[in-house]
C-alpha cells in the first residue's frame, strides 16, 4: 500500500491541545487515514481508488455493518498529560499500547489537578459513581478547592523532603494523591479508539475524562474525517435496541398508526429495563 499522508493531520502534529487546568493532548504520529481504510477494504479484489464520495460511502458501509479490520489499519499515537485518577479509568481500555512516566526514575513535578468551581458538586443521590449536576454554591465550592489545594501542597512538600533526604523515589512517591498529573504515550488503532470514545463521551462517564475524549475526537477527525463522521452518525449519535426493546418500539409505532400486532411474542419490559429503554429514546445514545 502507498504511504498515506493527511494534510490536516500534518498541520496539528505535536501541537498541544489544553485539557482541564494543566493537562494536554498532542497527536505525535499517525499511520494511515481514510485512504488506508479504503485500500485495506479493497485489497481482496484489487479495485483502484474511487471518488471521495464513493470512498466515504464504503467507509460508512464498513462501520455500519461492523467490518472492523480495515479501521485497525489506522493507528494514532498521542502524548497526554492527565491526572492519575483519570489515567486509572483510561487504562481500563486494554487494546492500546502505553508508556507512562515513572516515579521510580523521575522526580514527579508539582502539578496537581484542581476542579473548577462549577465542577464541584455533592455525591449523586441515585448514581453511586457520579456527582450531582447542580454545583455547590460558590463559597462552598471555594472552600472545597482550598482544602484540596492544601492537601496537595502538604503531600508534595513531604514528598520533596523525603527525596532530598535520600529516600528511594519509588518509596517517596507513594503518598502523592490521585490528583497528581502523569504523562504517557498512548498508541491505539482507529477501531479501538472509536470504542474508547463511545464510552468516554457518554454522559455517564466522569466529566474530566470526557474532556479528554472530546479533544481526541477532534484530533481523530483530522486524521480520518470520513471514518469519524460515520462513527459519530452511527455509534456516537445512534442507539442499539435489545430484542424486547425493539418489540416495545414496534408496539408503540403500531399503536400510533392504528395498526395491529405488537411485539413478535417478546417479553414485556418492566422496571429498570423500561427505564433504560425510555432513556435511550430520550438521549439517542447507546447505553
């Protein structure tokens, strides 16, 4: 296959895009783009390059029908600075290759994440892993941020003191908080990047990791615009129904049109199942 160069991607290589208060994302390298996906898909019968419209149509078909291997031919490498608590969520996506800065070799920088006042909220009453949408009053939020900053300052001062006293760095680092910034190189193919984005752009994901996902989506769009547009149309903005949910949807459509017949014998939705179905209809997102 010929080498694929994407002008829009070339223009943003190594440019840092700020995230949160001190973080960033940089696209440092990429392999292939929309052209590579098309080349990989057509290699079996050796068809030549088509028009952009035909290529985009092929990419859309491949993604819509879950023919994933051509998307794995495109690889992106990012340099990312992020808080450790975000990194611990991020690393759950195990289909990438990661090389992270080591506190055993390096003295960690005095870089800690502090949330903006509008992001400080109480624990959600009905979501065990999230916060309320309503932020704390400004005075209360400022007090929380001050407490976080004081704890970070004290922890780093203790860490620095232990390092200066000659304690091994691998031990001195262990009391540093999860708000400390780390850095890594993260390499992933486009298929698995889309899976990462589908989960981390969802409203249920923590806001801080969503902020990184939003930037990475923009960078992916620079590398493979047609593939990213198909991803947004079919996965990010789409929804998948289970068998019982589809039966319920058919029942409602039939009732609205006055037609008879409702669900093909599938069991009725009850309780949480019905709540999730209603939420899908409202949000238009995969849940």
